[in-house]
């Protein structure tokens, strides 16, 4: 009995070196996809901190300030070539609106060789508590990383060849409307949420800015509420838009009530280049996905170790259909210097 074309394609996926044969009508280039991801292959990263400066943020700003040395130590240990600036969530006051805050030195961008890095940053993230009560963190991040600010006050932050990491700290959700709201006040952000700029639009903007989905990630330190697999911190104002942004960009999400030293270590590792989420180029047939892990310094001849899927989200990978990403859990998150080889058949929807 002659094998069907779909069976032949599946065999070609599972058996290295097996040809597809000439009897299949499928376009093999479309149907069978191989993708490779290297962890930390670009040591250059531009880091934008977006710190909520509304009246409830004093204690959280202090916690971030005190934990920053842990973040810096992680970057130094992995020889990351970074630049760093700080802005706020305030799009109302003319002195903010995405402008990087001045450090004590008069500069707005920190570099690895600058003196007194820890003290300089620690002072800068104490942004005050008199900012707008409409926290527009995504809008300020976009303004901070694009012209006209990157041609003037924020010049020297964004490098074309570097990755971009945005790290946001806030105890409220995003209200980035870009003039769309009819009414003002925090209640309008919820009542008129359909007038806010969609999170997917912001994610697309940043990916287009960097030219690659892998060159951008958003990391949120927020009140999660009982969402996204978290229990929340008991606050009444979770940040679903920030949660969505982290998910869409392959970044990380952290609760504002967790230990900030641990948060800074985890965010630092991700900013250094250790992603846990990888966007696929095509929509896969989930049943056909095969993931192989090649350890650091293993050599090109290493066949790769198969990583199994795990819908318990404890050890292995899962596929998120909304973002078209592979997510890795537990000890299966590939370390820096490793390689992932992913193969799959294109699904019917793509």
C-alpha cells in the first residue's frame, strides 16, 4: 500500500535524512519548517526602565532601588554590552512624556563603564509620587524609544543592532489611549477600554522598530491579580494589558509582592538573552512539533536532546496559539549559549 502524502511528510519530519519522495503534491517548502534559536547570541541590549510615579508607588520604587545591584551583577557576569535609561508612566506632564530622567551626572543614559552605577541608578528610580494617575506605560515606552525624543533628549539610548528590553514597574494597569479617551480619570480607562490602543499594536510597533520579534521583550513587575497563573498580591488594580504585553513579546511577568532580589535576578538573566518564549515563523500543526536542545559548546555534530511537551507547565514546552509561541518551563528553559532546533508541519490555518 502506498503511503499518503501526509504520512510521508510526518516521516520526513521524524526521521532525519528521509526524503519526501516525488509522488506527493504538497509544497515541501511550505509544509515542513525547521527553525533554529540561539540563546544569548546578541550580547548588545538597550534597556528602558518605565517606573510608575503615581502616589502609591513610594515603597515599590524603594524596593527596586535597593535590589538593582543584583540585576547589575547578572549583566556583568554574562558580559552584556548594555545601555540603560529611566522614564516614568506620566504622559501628562511636559517634563515626562517618555523623556529619560537625568542622572546626577547630568546624563540620561548609563553605560557599563560609568562610575557609581549602583548609586546613580538607585537614585534615579526614586521617581517621586506626584505623577499622573493615568499610567500610560506603553505610550511612554514608545515615545522614549522613537523620534523625536531619540533625536534629542533620549539620543544614545537606542542602537540599531542591539536588542531592546523594556522593564516596567507599576501597581496599576496601562491606560495608553493616545488621545482616544472621551472622558478622563482612572475610571475611564476601564469603562472605555475599547478606546485604548490595542496591546497587539504596541507589540507590533516595537518588533518593527527592532526588525525582529526576537530582538524585543517586555518585562512587567505588576499586580497580576488571579490571572496568568498567578495568585495575585491582593491588590484591586491588576494589569492585564501589561500581562498581555509580556506574553506577546516573550518577556517575563513578576508580582509586585514578590522578593525584588529574586525578581531582579530573573529579569537580569532574561535581559542577558535567556528567553523562555520563542515566536514561530509559521502556524504549526501542534501534533507535529519536535523540539531538540543542544547544550552550550556541544558542537555542530550534536544531534540534540528531545524536549517533551508538558501541559502541566512544570518541565518541558507548551504551544500558545494566541501568540504563536513555544513556551518553556522549569529546567527546560534553555540556558545561555545553547541552541534550540524546532521542526513542525505547517497547520491548516497557515
